[in-house]
């Protein structure tokens, strides 16, 4: 799989934090029922790897990737359980090269023109703008469109169901990352039906 292929499965990639491993399967099922096939589970909790392992084994139709990948060890752990891709909050040449070596598609995070150029130099042309809203959002992406006309972006961080269509209207934005699909209160209350509803709303957001 090429990393840009992720955009073919829908307009939004959920950014998921799993605090309890027992929530992994019902959460994944709720998102899949809502039409969300790509699942980014962040490595922000101690149970993240086990949670992804369970999802991958139970739902082979899901395209599961590890988020918040910061080190080579993170990438290797994700690859070892069958993750299809990795997402990093920033970019380092070391991590970029390692992901190429182990054949793990990487969506690296950037927030400046210099970081975009560093990623491009290592062969990465589909990048995560992070934290999108804080670093300039739509205006920054419009500014990047000139000098980086061959680069596509996945804005993540501060994107909402209301602002996602505006991001997706930009020619250099094929998909957005969203944390709003799995809010903490719904997960804690195990309100999977509401998460399915949020997923359905996200899956039909129109792209220009």
C-alpha cells in the first residue's frame, strides 16, 4: 500500500486513543459500522499495541495504523503486529529511513516549510499538517500550495466536523485526521451507537 491510498477510503481518518484494551473491539466495530475503514490508533497509552493487535485479528477488513510513532522501536512494534501504516507527529530522517527499510508506509507530521522540504528530500510527499489549527490551518495550506504544488496534506489537530469540509475543499487536502469521532466521554460510557453515528456523519463529508 502507498500512504496516499489512505485517502481513497474516505474523507476522514479517526485519531483514536484507547485507554482500556477491552474498548478496542467495540470501538473498532462501531467505526466500521459507520463506514470508517481506516483506523489510526495512537501510541499514547500502554495498551495501544495490544489494542491494535486485537483489532487487526478480529477485523481483517480494517486498515489499522499506529499513530504518535516517534521512534524506530515504535515503528518496528507497529509493523510486527501487522499495522498497515504509521503516522508521526513530526519528521526525522532516522524515522523516515527506518520506515522505508521495514516497508511500513509513513504519514509524517510537519508544520513548517523547512520540515516539508526535509520530508520531500527523503521521498515523502503526503504529509500530516500538525497541529493543523494551531499552526495556521487553511491559510497555511493555501500558502503551501504554491511552493509545494506536488505535496498533499492530511490536516490533523483542531479539525472538526464543521471545519473538515473547508479543509477538504483545498486541492492539496485529500483527507483529514479527526479526534472528534471517538470522544472520551462516549468511550467511557461505552456509547458505541453514538460513535457509529459520528462515523456515519464523517464518512459522507463531501470533498471538492
